[in-house]
C-alpha cells in the first residue's frame, strides 16, 4: 500500500508540464537515435548522456526513462525495415520482421512491435513497482562482504554470459577494472595510473568511459565496415493491424512478457535468452497458417520476442535500482547517469531519494504511452531517417560525442581520453572482446574495492570474513557457477558430438 502511495506521488511529480516535456523529448530523441542503423539502446543512452548535465536530477531521470524505452523501440524499427539489429537481442525481431516487411507487411510488423512493447513495458513496470520494495527490504541488511560478493557475481555473470568466451569476457572485465583504478586511492591518498597528469587525479569520468567505449567505439567500428551502397529500406505506410493480426499477437505479447521480466532481473540474464526462448516457444505453439509462415515472416515471431525484449528492459531496473547492480550494457550506462549526479543506486536510494526513484518509475508508464502514441503514426518518418548517408551519420556521432564530453570540464585532456577509449572500444569489437564487462568493471570496481577493504578491516584481516555471511556465501557460490556453467556446457556438447560420431 505504501508503494502505491509513493507511486501516486511519483505520478504527481512526473505529470507536471515541465517533466512531461522532458519525457516527450526523451522518447523522441531515444527513438530518433535508436532507429539509426547499427545503434542499440546502450549506445543511444551513452550518446545522449551528456545532454542532461544542466537538467535537475528528477527531470533528467524522467528524460532518461524516455530515452531508455525509446532506444529499445528504435532498435526494432531498424531490424524490421533494414535487417540491421542494433544489438543481439533484436536479432530475432529481424529474423521474422524483415521477412514480413519484404512481403509487404512492414506496417503490421511495426505495429505489433510497438503495441507489444507497450503491453510488455506496462506489465513489467507494474511488476517493478511490486518487486522493488521487497528487494530493498531484503538488501537493507547487507554488510560490506555481501556487497563485495554481489559485485563479484555481477563481474562473473556478465563476463561469462555477454561474451563468446569466458576468457574474452574476463579480459574485458580486467580492462574495465584497470580504468577504474585511475585516480587517487581513497584510503591512502596515493595517485594511481595517472601518468603525472593532474586532470586524472579525480579519475576518469564514467560518462567519458561510457561514451568512448560504447558510442565512439561502435561508430568507428561500424564506419570501418561501411558498405558504400545505399542501404535498401523497405517502404512502409502508417503502422496498423487487422483483427486477425490482433488475434495472433496478444498471446505472444503476454508469453513474451512472462519470459522477459524474470530474465532481465537476473544478474547476467539479459534480453538475448528470453527473446530466443520466446521465438522457440511461439514456433512450437504455432498451428495452421502461422506454422507455415515461420521462416517467411510470421507475426508471432515478431510479437513474442519484442515483448520479451522490452519486459527484460524493465526487469533490469529491479537489481539496478535496489542493489546498484547493472545486469546489461544499457543498465551500466544508466548507473553511470546516476553517478553523474552523485547518486548511488541501492537500498539507501529508496530511503534518501524516494521522490526521484518513484517519479522515474512513474515516468516509465508515461514514456511507454507516449511511445505508442508517437510511433504508430510516425513509422514512415522513422523510415526516412534510415536514408541518412552513413558517412554523415557516423561523422555526426563522433562530433556529438566530442562536444558532449568537452562540455563536462572544458579540458582537452578529456577529449584525448575520449578518443583513446574510442580506439580501445574499436579494438575490442575488432577482436571479439565484449564492451559491457569493461564498463561494468569500471563502474563497480571502485565500489567492490571499498567494500572488500571494509570487510577485511571488520574481520581484522581474516579472509574468511568474506564467506561468514550466508548471503555472501550463496552469492560467491553463484559466481563460481556462472564461470563453470559455460565450460560444462562445452564439455557436454563435445561429448555428445563424439558419441554421435562414434
């Protein structure tokens, strides 16, 4: 009941004219940037992070809620019309959505994606309202050893799940942890890895890392693989659905939501697994015409995965807001946004800044509704954005990233660091290292170090203090499991192949 009252207070704050305008700007910018080819939600949020520097915190996070959901929707538009997923979780949408578009059903594909996103986002945000206070009540008793174990779980889960190999994931994590060490040691006052540059004594700003590794690195990588031919964009009219399309879509929307939210809330769960599971489930349940259309453009293959993707996006906010634990690349960028305002997500955030948290949650409902109202009639306009020449597009991204970072402190050093990180992000993509573990390592690394030192100080240097708490012991056991699971899976696959050959 208390949560409902806090949510109503959040709506009261979010429904002011000023904050509604911020929400509208957020969903419009999020969709506009998210719809660009090769740009996923994480890059969208990273690229737009600098524009909120002068905005009050509550309004900024209302705007970010719109950018977050807008970027998710924009990725589906690119997948359907251009067959260019902005992130791995949009690959399934491209699989059936682009085939629908090529059969002349682009409008129906975009409509089921938009309405499915709205349904899944609304239900998942309602589940967030219910789940967040329960997790906060549990996490309020966490000690330093529990928080350290939680950070280790985040590191291992993200490194093993969001990469093609554990070694590459851990290598990326190591890079992020190293970047997080730059600056003055908070306990000893010793400068670390600053190379004698005074501007680095305060550390590398998390915004520079996010924009450099995600936005600039991605822009350089995509630009290096540019096809000089103009991309073929499928023509689209006003997004709409007939009665038969509604009948075929509403069950996949609900099933996708049920799969997406729990996976989004799990450390390392992400949106990839539930979108694949949703696609597989809908394919298995398909009958008659739907079964025949799979592989040729079945609307169920767009409705279910797109709902799972958006429900997962809301699910990631549960551990982010309640524990300060980012479970995806986009959540890591949102954590950077909180830190930009000197705020640390976790149980204390709900106690110290309830107005900010609940106005942001309320704005998720508002932004979701705005997206539906905007994107159904504006689908043809977003399709025209896809015709922007690629060289102009990526040159604009680099310029926008540089201007945003320079506005932070007005120093050339920040620009040099930005471009070095951009080159690092490009190299990571070129050699198959995932970027998300690096960003999460940079953001959570300093927190993990502080909590480790506190735990060891409380235990008078006894290392066993790290496993005395039942919560810490369980979290560390899950961390080991997260590392070993991919290895066991490979061994089982290899054994099955050997048996089949034999």
